[in-house]
């Protein structure tokens, strides 16, 4: 039984199962499904949807705005380590070509999405324009899995793909914060988030180390770790999340200011890597403690967000799919080639330029993040449902990637 659970969680199949249940439920009994999604947990609550002068905590809000903050915190941890560590994957020349490819992987989908929307006419364009960011997303977990299937775990293209996905996540977090506020902006509330981050860093991280300077036994740091553990950071995270909610910025991003304040190792092995279980810094311990809870959260995210009726397919469906399946591979190929050849930045040894095409299709799996952006880009209704259907169908990129890999004669490199 443990092996089954381990397989499910390692490959995020709980998310797919949740999405499939939602699709079946919404297409057989839509009324009961939507009643379940909007189930009221607490009316006149301190957190929740703001309406009529008060907040209401629904099941949908609990999952999308509260619990998904843990998912984005884990994504932020990978981005932070890639940027801050001396050997971080997003530092130096080795990251230049993947970063250029990431830029292409965002410009390409946006151009295709908005360009086709304009061709369809002003009415369609006005209805779907706000969803321009949906096809820019790359689902880091599924893309990494499919990349290993297509290239083999030891192929340099898998590392390239992972760098691209991490950079894409970083850009996606910025886009969500700037372009998709959850309410009328009240930026002064971000001072609460900033104060929480500064306070916890100084009191729980910097001060014990400062007091322990010159003492190899590190009594203050040891006491802090042994008796307070993650609790100061949890309290700061709650304060930061509340500040994001009140500021109007999507609260699912509310833990981002706290992640950099948590003590971390001076090296990293990658997202949910088994090797990182041997790193005993607090940040990695928190990440691995959250692994299974976050997978369960993703199950409920799929269950509460993927329930769209097949009859809801519309213009937004095909625009999202075109952005992902056409714009993403073309953008990654063009910008990756520009970086590797004209700019002379090169590509990893063992990779070919044609591999960028395959990477582009693998990165076209938007799924989780695309679903999330669709849920905030549009109000509930037919356009949002159509866009979500496009995000769900993007999983077809996995099959296309395997086929294109065969056509491009990708040679698998196993570890």
C-alpha cells in the first residue's frame, strides 16, 4: 500500500484523479457539483471572499486561496535556491540559454493567444483578452516527469527543462501578483507581510547566529531549532498571508516573503529530490514534511477547479491550447536558438538544437498553473469554463512530446 501511495504522490496523480472526478461529476450532476464547490464553511469570517461588506469562507476559497499557498511556497523555495545558492541553477552563464528560452516560452504563447483572438474579432478579443497569461504556464511536476520519459533521466535536456520550468514559475508568480489582483488594491497592507518577514528573519534566524558567533557549539541556534522549530515562521506566514489578502494581491502568494527568511542549506538537489532528505536545514525539512499534504491539496484543487462541462468548450479553449501547443514550442525554439547560436551562449553538451522543439512541447503542459490562472483571470462563467477546458486539454502535450521525440530521434540517456 505504501508503494502505491508513494507512486501516486511522486507523480502527482492525485491531481489528475481529482480533475477526472470533477469532470465526471460536473457532466453528470452539475448542480450538486457547484453546490459542493461553493459550500459555505463560515459566513462573516475573518478570511474568505469579500462581498456585501463581509467575508465568507467557502470550500473553494479554502483550497484555492489558503491551502494552495503551500504549493506556491514550495515552488518559491525552488526558485529561491536556484537564484541564491552559489551553484544555483539560475546563476551565471549556464542559466542564460534556458532563461532566454523561458522568455520565448512566454512571448510565443501570448502572441499566439492574443493574435488569434484579434483575428476572431473584437467581440471574442474583448471576452478572452484577460486570459493572456494562461498559456504561459508550465506545470513543473508533470513536465519534469514527461521530460524524463522522453529524454531519459540522465539527458542534459531534462536539466535544461527543469531550469526553464523553474524560471517560468518565477515569472508566473510575478504575473499573478501584478496583473491578477484578487480585489481592489490596498498596498499598505503589504507592510504587514514585510514586517512579518523582517521580524522572523531577525529574531529567529539572524539574531541566534549573531549571538553564537565564535562559539562552535551554537547554543542559541540549537535552542531555537530544538524548542521553537518552525513555529516562528508559521506565525509569520499567517501574518504575511493575511497582509496579502487585505492588500488585494492574490493570497495564495502570501507565503512568498517568508520563504527566503527560513534557514537553508548551501546546496540543493532539486524539487522533492530524495537526496534532499539528507539535508537537515529547516527549509528542506519543511518542504519534505509538506510533500504529501500538498499532494492532497492538489487533489482537492483538481476536484474544485476542473469541473467544467464539455459543452462549455469555446473560443477560449482553442486559444489556450493554441498558445500552449503552438506558441510555446515555437517561442522556446526561436529564443533558445538565438541564445545558443547568434549570441554564442551555447547549449549543454549532449543537447541538440532540435531538442528545443521537444522541450517546447513538454513545457506546453500547463495543467495546474494554467488552471489556477484561468480561475483568477475570468469571473465564474462560460469563458472561465472554456479556458479551464483548454488548460485540462494541455495534458495532450505529453503524448505529442513522446511522438515528436520519436520523430526527432531523441536518444535516451538513463542515469
